[in-house]
C-alpha cells in the first residue's frame, strides 16, 4: 500500500512523545504553554458552530476532550501517531473518538468533517501532505485552525537548533499563509496567541485560521 509522505525522523519524534506522555500533563506546563492556544481554538469552533471536529496531533487529548465537553458537537476525533500520548487521552474522555493516525493520512472519507484543528504539532508534520489531507477531509467552507510557534522570535529559535532541524520545522507566519493558501484554503485570520500577562516574545505562538475553498 502506498504511504502518505511523512517528515524525516517522524518515527523518532513519535518515540520521544511516547516517553514524554506522562510529564506532558503537568499543570504549570499546561497553563502557561498549552491552554491559551486551546482557548483560541475553542472560540473559533464556537463561532463557526462546527459539528464534526478533528484535533490532529492531539497528544494527551486535553483540547479534544475540552471541545467535546464545552461545545458538545456531534463528533470529536483526536488523532495522533504516538501510542503513549493516546493512552493518556483515552482515559481522559469517552466522548472523543481517539485514532492512532498520522496527520498525512487521517483515514476519513472525503468531505467528512467541518473543522480540522491542531495546536503545537504542525511543525512535526509533512506540511504539504498534511494540508492536502486536511483539505480532502474538510467540507467546502470548512474551518482550519492551526497554532504553532513563530520561529522569527529569538526564544523560539532556542528550541530549534540546527542539528535537529530535520525533526521539526516551524514555518514563519508568512510562509504558513503561503502553504495554507497553496493547499486550497483562504486565510481569514492570523495573529499571536494572547497569554496575559506573559508577553508574546516569551511564548511566541501564532494562530492561523482559514476556510477550505
Ligand atoms: C507538542 S505535542 C502537542 C499535543 C497537543 N496538540 C497539545 O497542544 O497539547 C505534539 C504531538 O504531535 C504528535 N505528532 C508528531 N508527528 C505527528 C504526525 N505526523 N501525525 C500526527 N501526530 C503527530 C506527537 O505524537 C505529539 O503528541
């Protein structure tokens, strides 16, 4: 069977996340780093009244479980390659359908979902293959919302040293726009995630929101 392309070393990345799964839920890490982007995504989904939602690179499932609990949509799917992360996710919510899938090959039928969201995981994906897959599974007009670090900030660069560049790549906001548009989406919004009182220079993540053409 032909396989969708994957970012180089993605198996290694998965191994790392299998090991990191337990530490990942630490309240301080979640509050400072991961909760604010999740708030942004929940707001976008609420605004768009999305009913069938996929969280790609869902990790330990905090966002997908929140979506299911707060918005009570028809269906929420949490997809991730790491069995270790999904193990944590499964015990978090039985209202989410958890799937061990790669972003580049999510396994849904064409035009099956209203929204695809992803927080702090897109840098691990093969960008073009993943965006093509998101486009395929979304209904026309469907919502795409992706949060990832802006590599132009000095702080973010510290986490992306040259020797491990193959493991992950953070497209800067302008490159992200170009990638998303080239995949058949129209950008509706792109701005830094708000994290009061922490300045955006410290955790410089950006949310990119688009509609499938
Ligand atoms: C930093 S965690 C983010 C988890 C979650 N989205 C959050 O914000 O808390 C990155 C996740 O991406 C997953 N991942 C890496 N490469 C992937 C791929 N190609 N397809 C799906 N998930 C992937 C990892 O297993 C890991 O769980």
